C-alpha cells in the first residue's frame, strides 16, 4: 500500500515497450484484458505524433497508473483532447496518481491549443465518475456504444 508521502517520488514519463507487462495488468483492472505481447505490440505501434499522448506513473520503478489521450477531430465539433484510457493500480487509488496523470494530459492539451479535454467512462464505473467530477469535468452527455465485429477482416 502506498501513502501520500510516496507521491513526492511519483515519476510520470512516456510509456515504453518495457512497460508492457504492467500496463497489461492495469488494463485488466480497467476491464480490457490483454496479454503482455499484445500490449507491447500496441505500444510499439503507437503514433509518435503531437496529437497522441501516453504516459505512465511510476513509484519506485513500478508502474502504478497510465493515461492515454488523443486529439479528436470530427466534422461535427471543434477539435478537443479525449482521454481514451486512464487507470490507477488498486492500492494506489485515491492518493493523487490519477490527478497527476490528468494534470499532465491537461498540460499537453493546452500546449496543443485545444479548448477542452474530455473523458468517457462506462456507466457502471461510478467511482470513476466521481473522480472526474472532482477533477473539474462536467458530464455533458450519455451515450451508447455500438460495435459490429468484422471477422472477415481479421
């Protein structure tokens, strides 16, 4: 278990392929199971462009959280930053790790000249909703997500 004093030593840095095992473990906690190999491949394929942001938070060399965001550009609205994933390890939650990761993403968004940052969260994740509200986010809509698996393209 971490304590508040530990956060003084919190390091936030760019995500690396060597982080794949811990990122995969945290992805399971987020509800998106993936193998270390799958995550490593995704990290290696990540765009290294100014419109993509991915960081890990580390304490004593251990990944305790990660965040990913991108610039969303759509015909129907102005460009904005979109947090596409954020997770903090069980045992490190409610200690400020998520706050720090969000602040890093917000700073990246400001440098990109974006007017807003958004996050989506599954309706069942009430604790995450409370977190975002505490961080100054405002719920602006409720959506359903639809998917059609294109098995013939795999």
